[in-house]
C-alpha cells in the first residue's frame, strides 16, 4: 500500500492492473491468431518415408561391396546420420516404435513380434490422415502381426495400400512388387490441394536369398573388405553377404525411381525424404539380438526446402522413436492434435536446421522381449540396454534361457542361412566353437562393450574392475529411464510379455513339435535343428 501514489485509491490501482492484464491477453490472442493464420497459409510439406527390411549397409558409409547411389544422393543433398538406432532389432516391434514414437516396452503387446497391435496406440500416418494429409503405402508397412479396430476392421497403420503393380523380380528371393510404379499410381490419385505422406516399405533385403545370385550381378567375394569377427571368413559367408547386397541394391534402385518421379512433377524440393531400415542385417548376432550390429541402422534425410547446410554428417544419437515426433513437427501437427498416446521420442528438427539446442543426444535405449518362438511356453529373451557415448550396457533378465532360441527347435530367432549353417558346423570344432558361442550360447546376466573400439562386441568388459564405475552409472541411468517410462520389467510385471498371444502359425512351436506335430517355420532350415544337443 505504501508503494501506491497518494492521489490514487486501491480501486484505481486495481482497475489499472486489470486493464494492463486484458491488453496483454488481447496481445497474446492476436499473436496466436496470426501464428495460426500463417501456419494455415504456409505450404504444407510432403513426407516420403522409405524403410528397407533388414538393411544395415549403404555405400554412403564407405562400404565397398554395396552400391546405393540413390541413398547416397539423399545423404549428399541432405544429412547422413552416423548414430541411428532402432530400440528393438526385429521388424514388428521396431516398426511399432517408428510409427508411435514410443519404445517397444511401452507398447504392451506390440513389444513382441507377431502381436495383436493394441487399438489404443495411434500411428503417425493415421494422425496425418486425420489432419488433412493424403496417406499411402507400398510394400511392407507395420508387421508382421494383426491390427484391427473395435469393429474388427483392419487398420492401415501406414496408410492405404498400393500394391497392384507387379514386376518380374531379378532374383527368386526378391518380391514381385513394383514399388516405384505403385508410388506413381498413388501420385496419379493425389489431390494436390492436400500434402501427401507415403510409406515406401521394401521387402528387401529380408531373407531368403537366391544363393549365389550375386555372381550374376558381377560381385566378387574379394570386394568385401572385412567379415565380422564373429563369423567364419570363408567363401560361403562372403557369398551370402554379397547375395544380401544384391537385395539392398534392389531397395535402392526403387528409391531412385521414386525420387525421379518426385522431380518430374516438381515436388522433390517440397518433400522431406527419410530413408532408413527397421534393423540391421538378417545374419547371426545381428537381427534379433541387441548388439551394435543388431540395432545400428543407416539413415539419410533430404529436404531441399528445409535443411540448412546440407551435406553434413550428423553424429548425435537418434532412435527410431524420434521419427514420429519429427514428422509431426514438420507437418505442423502438435502431439495433442495428433490424438496419439504420449510420445517418448524427441524430434530432431533442430538437427535439420543446424541449431544448437543443448538437448542431450548422446544416448539411446534398446531392448527386446519375445521375437520368434521356439522356447517352452513361447517365452522370450528379455533384454534392456543403454548406449551412451562409446559404451553399450545390456541386462539379460533371463540368462538361463537360450538367447537365439532353443537348439532343439533350430535357434528360431536367427533366420536360416548359409552363414548360420557355417556357424552351427563350427560348434563341432574346438578351434572354432567360440563362433557358435558368440551367436547361440547362453550369456552372462550383464554385458558391457566399448562400441567405438569394439563395434563387433567381442570383449565383454563387465567383469573388469576398471569399468565398474561406467557400468554402475549406465545401469542406474537405464533403470531410472525405464521406471519413468513405466516399463513393466521394472515393476516385476515383465512376465506379461510372455503371456501375450503369438499370432504366427508357429505359435507354441516347442510343445507342438515335441508332441509330433509338423509345424511350418519356413524362415529356418531343417539342418538348424539340433535335437541331440546336450540339455
């Protein structure tokens, strides 16, 4: 009261303060209206999301035995990401994380492979469709699994499907979908008054491959500069790698044709193009595991009208859960407008704009539950992990289980392949048995690797005293983040993941074959089964 001028009463002061407050509110409202009007008149950005199925290599990263000129063009004219990871190295859970912006352990049944996708989780393509985007998809979208609404109708989680156009595949292992032609059909139906969002999901380089098809493409085993140290380095393995390369290049060929179509209609500059993979290559100790060469994936982003200083390499750590919030932000759709469940991922638009925001981008989280079946009661192999800086920390919650599936059911979480067969043979030789142990043997409860010095994760540092502080810090941080994310494993409720139904034809595989039933499991070979394995 003493600060009030003597010529004014309290009522006058109160009225003056109210007038100022009202004017401030009017100013805020005016700014909000102007901002909304500007957003409505600003040109909407098209979104092209391109995802390979099981690709871990592109030539932009200096891989000499793969040639991916389209991916390299995207990287050269945009950004190349050196530290992109999936949170879960299997198709269905990785893709679920991509489209929801949530880690797989936050997605109930969708944490597993071959699940029923919970209706409560809305995908970013569904959100874009609800907010004025024209949405479509060719090839593989989310899956494998089932996604229906409360009326039992199929949900197109990645958009209306465009798969009518077919081609004669160059190898017997490659799909007959003509991805580029299907995209052109989509464009022909597109009303340009709306922006579009399209999902190009190749089925390559998923197995199986036509063995030695790479010879017809002129690929020489001597082109391979290095074979991972957890596989035998022989002609069979090298040829398997080159057959994989042929399918990566098929994905890239159609990417190039799609980019050409956008350029021809004048939409290339106004389209943000994201090219990545769901996880790393379908080989032992890669796909289906949680190591560097399981979860580390390629990614390049091009957006001629949006990226500042193109041609950069980005070293910040990015997760697939960051894709959905980035796409929503580019589209001008808030999380509330999207109608999606709370998003854990963080958009990386600041990296596209080359802005320094101070966000901690030196870590990602990884983990898994059930992938392919083959254990008693369809049990999974639960893992949680944290990558921070140069180190990878893993906690294996059930180390008594076989990490790649049981021997007597063919190690079902590793696709059948010439490389897998070579490693299974290696078990019978004392000199090479260690190769089998690295991919298939039971593991310690905790693992710690320096992935900068040891990207193949060959030397587990967990027992070395000099790394105890790093291990303790990483375990504490991982646990804290998982608690914040309401991970059931952190609340002694992790067994729920094993109770969710597996919707594949191979469900309850372990018990059914023990009872003499013949059960289809075409992704593994008969020779993978080790029924005489000592239990």
